[in-house]
C-alpha cells in the first residue's frame, strides 16, 4: 500500500498572519496620520480665527478712540502709547494710523500661536456741513426691519447701510449740562407727578432708564444705552437746537406704549448700537432717527416717524465732525 505524505502548512499560515498584521499596522498608521493631520488643520483654523478676532478687537477699540476724538488720528504718540502690543487672550495686537490725502487708514495687527494677521479700515473725517444722516427720516448703518409691523407711517426718506455717521462730541454735551444734571454712573428718570418732570440738558456717564409717565423737555445724552422697554406714557421734547436723545449704545423702546419723541434720536454713536422698537405701540417720532446699527420695528403697532428739517437746520451742536468708513481689508 502506497503511503500519503502529509504537507506541512504551518509555515504558509504564519506568513499569511504576518502579512495581515503588517497590512493592519500600515492601515492603522495611515489612519492615525490622517486623524492627526485633520486635527492639526482644525487647530490651525481655530488659531487663525482667534488671531482674526484679536485683530478685530484691536480695530474696534481703535475706531472707538478715533470716533470719540478724531484729533487722535494725527497724534502718533497716542497710538504708540496706547495701542502697542496690547495683550488680549492668548496674543497681542498693535494699531497704527497712516494718512494719505486726508484718508486715514487704521491697521490692526494681531499675533498669537506664531500667526500674524492684519486688517485695515480706511476713514475720512468731515466737518462744518450738515451730514447726510440728518437729511432722512431714518438713517442707519445696518438694516431697517419692519416685518409684521402694523400701520407703520414713515414720512421722509430712509437709508440702510449708511456710512456717513455723525461723531458725537460728548465733552461738549457734558459742558452744557444743567446744574446737577451731569451724572456719573447709571441714572433712572422716574415719574415725578403732574407737570414737566425734567428739563434742560442731561449728561449721563452711564446707562439710562426712562420709566412710565415721564415728561422731559430737554435732552438726554448717555455714554451707555437708553432703555424705555415696557414703559408707557413717555414724552421727550428736545430744546432746540440740541437733540432729544443720544446714546453711545442702544436705544430700547421694545414693548413700550404711547411714546412721543420730538427732535434728533441717535442710537449707536459707537457706530453699531441699535434702535429697537419691536412690539411697541403708538410710537410717534418727529425729527430724525439715526442708528449706527439696525432699526428694528418688527411687530410694532401704529409707529409714526415724520422727518422735520426745521429740527436739524445747520450742523446741530454736538455733532462737529463725521466719520466715513470705507475699504476694509484683511492681510
């Protein structure tokens, strides 16, 4: 009988196992490299965004300084002393100003995580003439939103995306404030009974609240916001040629009722504050509305805004210059 010789396959099995293990290790290594690469890209993108917003922070602070006092644009030492390697978060920013043919360019350079980025904003300063913003019923740097507003009556032209925003001379208004009406810190105008509650120019170095049943024959100038939200029966009549209301930040009349304003109402002297009358009822403004940001009258009822050029004849006091923004760039 012929004997069958058994073939030893152990060597082939071992080789196959080694090949599978090698391929698995190779795939795992490739997968790990892909994960690490993607993670690196995510981190790099995150760091770039951090540096961008750092540069934006420097630009916003620089624009605020220029708007508060346009004379600073020509003061080189001011920018060296106050805007050099300013620490913020995980990096620093530096802002410088250059001038070419009366066009000023602010350059904000930020550095963090070994990344450097610069953004630039050009602007011009005008004075001595009535800025365009005072020639309209509503003039805003952002958007006008009247969605679902009931019976809005706007008499006069409207502008969205305006760049000719007036610069408020806050020190001027502080200097003409009535005796005892130059207030440091937040202030509330509350109901004082029948008759005129308040008169003259009030300068508030902070935020303002105007409560229900308040009558003002004069002006309120606030370095913060002016808030009438949810309040009723408010009457504000400017003592011409001064404005009725000026807020560095927002003017908030949301959910207010039966409010009358006669004069200039300016929200967002910081070039970005909003004028908000959402859900307001029976709001009547005669004069002009200016907002650095948006004007929101969504779902308001019976809003009447009437342009009156007799209120804004000549450059109104306290608005001696104007900033025109242009040519934003990123490098």
